[in-house]
């Protein structure tokens, strides 16, 4: 049987490898504390769950790709409160089934005569995989600690052949943030050379000092497309609810494409999402939880000579381990602690590991004890 050559030629999805490692460790009797995947295990706030339950009707219908008007309005309201930017909910907002599927499929909509997709590295693997399945060509820009984990735009020389330029700030996996001046420069290049600045902002609401800026805040949003989600902000990973905010012509293209692939969120999830986007207090509470976990785990790492290399925001600790990241991760796994090797995010991630602060507070305290004993 002949399968997609892209599928057969791709290496195993990195986190599937991590799942294999964990299964081996569990089979050998090791009890695991899992900092590997960015899957929050905090309780989804009660008012969101109640809104979901109250929205389940006796008869269900297919959801529409345009999304409920009240959801689009709630998202636009949040954008204005959070970033001071006014967007048209009817033309510029497209609700999505989380952000992962929207990120993966976006190249199928946006690649035309130009086929190059620029992806900073280390990075979330889905940007690259989405480009390859759309028959795009990937150009990798290394992110380096000495540059604040920002790509060196002057080192890239294929601007006129470029279709998409992906960025993610606050960054997964490094936790770095980007200044508005960076977005302004990249947006100006996007207008000049005719590509789209695609900004994955899934972690925009998890910070420790100052609120991160958004690509939506640039002076001219003509070529800017922003992706966000409730997964991290509201501890709603299983709900799969996000959005794309894009110029009207891109919004129209998405609304034409998305009914074909059937990825509109269920209406009861959309109504729960209205409640989530309309409330900001619970997000303050979520940030406080991650701050406490960070303050529990970080001292144990620093006491053993490991260095935090970024992590101004997100719920990730990006840690310099001074050597092979997979070897370090396997060593910790043998002691019951799961982390993601930096190499899983590309060659530029080697030498680092990522701790996702998603275990419970009690588990974080136990992990800190283990780290002090084994490092």
C-alpha cells in the first residue's frame, strides 16, 4: 500500500518517542512525575464547566465554520481588553478546534506561488509538519540564547520567495518573550515582500513579570495572522477551542476552507468558550498556580548548578544542562521525572531540556526533593 511520502519520510513525532520512553519506565515499576508534555492538569474553572453542561441540547447539529456570533464577539472583546486593539468579529475572527489543527492546516490555505515557510528553531514541530504536508519548503532560522531567542532577520535572504514566517512568543520551548519592535520589523518585511507573519500566541496569558505584547498590536496588521487558544489560559486543553485573527481576505479563505475539513468546535464548547473569554479573574488565578510551581522547582535546579536560559513567560522552564539533552532526560526518567529533551524541538535545542510545570503542586514539591537527591 502506498502512503503519503511526507508521512513515510517524516521521523517519528518527537513526543510519541517520549510516550514510548514513559511506557518503558512505567513497565519497569518507576512512578513518574511528568513534566514532558505541555498538558495542564489544573481544574477547569467551575463556571466554564457549568456553561458547557448548560449548553448541551437534546438534539445536536453540525457546527458552522464561522462560529457562533457571540463567541466571535467574546474573542474580539478579550482582544480589545487585553491588547487595546479593535478587530471586526465578523470578518477577522475564525473560531478553531484549538490552535494545533489551525496551525497545521494553515499552509494548505496560504501557500500559493510562493512555497517557502520560515520556522525559527527550536520550535513546536507542527509548523514544519503542516508546511511539508502542504508541499511547502521549510527554511529554518536558529534561535540563540545570545540573541534573546529571537531570530536574526538579517541572516535570512529568501524574503521574496517566502509565503509564511512562523513565530511563537511567549516562546515554546524557551519561554522567551518578544518586544513590539520585533513584530513591527517583521510585519514591515511581510508587507514589503508579500508574505504572512503567522504568530502563535498560545502562551500569551502566562507570564511572571510584565504582560507580553501581541503581533496584533503592530501599527499595520495587513499581513499579520494570530493564533490563540483557551488551552493554557483557561486550563481547557481537552475542549479544543481557539481562534485565528486575520485580515478579512484571509478570514474569508479560512471560512471557505474549513467546512471541507469539518473542524469547527462543537456549539456547546463554543458557549463554554464565550464564558472563558469573557472572564479574566480566573486567568490571574492560573498564573498564580504556575508561579508557585516555578518557585518550588527552580531553586532545586539552580542549587545543583543548572541554569535557567529564558523562561520569562509560559509555564516552561528551559534549562541549560551543559550536555546531551536526551541523555540527561533519560537519566531523570530513571529517577521518575519526565522532561522533554531540547533536541526534540530541533538541532538548535540541543543542550537544553524543557520542564512543563503541569504536575500538581504536591508533585512539584516531590520532584524538587528528587532533583536535589539525584543531580
